[in-house]
C-alpha cells in the first residue's frame, strides 16, 4: 500500500431532499470536514446508476459516497433501497476488478443531519488514507483545483421521479 501524498479525492452523490440538504446544512453550520469532497446532487439516489460510480473511479477519485434519505423516507418511495442494492452490486464488481470495495459506501441521512454528513466525510477520508490512493487515480484527478471542491452543483440528471 502506497501512502497518500495528498488528501484522498471523494465524490459524494447526494439526493436532493435529504443528503444534499444535510451537506448544505453542514456548510451553513461551518462544520469542519475534509475539503476534498465534491458533492453532486441527484433528484434521488435511485437515479444513481452503477456506471456513474464506476466512471468516477475510472476518472481517478479515491472514494465514492452515495447518500440518500433515511429508509422509509425516500421521496420516490424506494429509490434509496434500489440505490443500496446497486451499491452492493458495484462493490462486488470492484472486488472482482481488484479495487477495494471499502472505497464505496452508502449512507442514509435526514435533511437535519449536517453534523452526520461532516462525520461521514471525515470517516471516509480517514478510511481512504489508510487504503492509500486508488490504483486508478491519475495525477490530473489528484491535482484538481480547490475551486472545484464542495461547490453546489446542478443536478447531473434532470429532475423527475426515480425509475
Ligand atoms: Fe432521497 Fe430518494 S429522494 S433517496
């Protein structure tokens, strides 16, 4: 395992209604957490396709967080349950491909969980530091400018119901 020279790059795929609101709250509360997380907003984690996660790893992120509403609280009923099944499937694929599945994790948050969001990012950052840089990481991904970090993003997919 190679020690990391820079902070691990984390992509957080957050649903609009809960996890993204929690991330926003963490910012509004000025909570301290690693700044090397990029937050992408989805209408629902049910819209997070496995290939989005795999592409993120191919492009050199060290870890991916999928964060949706609490179980039973998804605004599209079962999107977060579908997301959890997909995350488990992607972890299996990662294992087969020789990429540590611990680099990917699914969490459930309420919109009031700002402190929990900060905690999750901190935990994932510490976990990734122990694992070392992703074997797929490129210098370009590691050297992304700070201005690209933790800025609210336009949803990568159009608003609408989860499948
Ligand atoms: Fe939040 Fe579905 S709306 S996970």
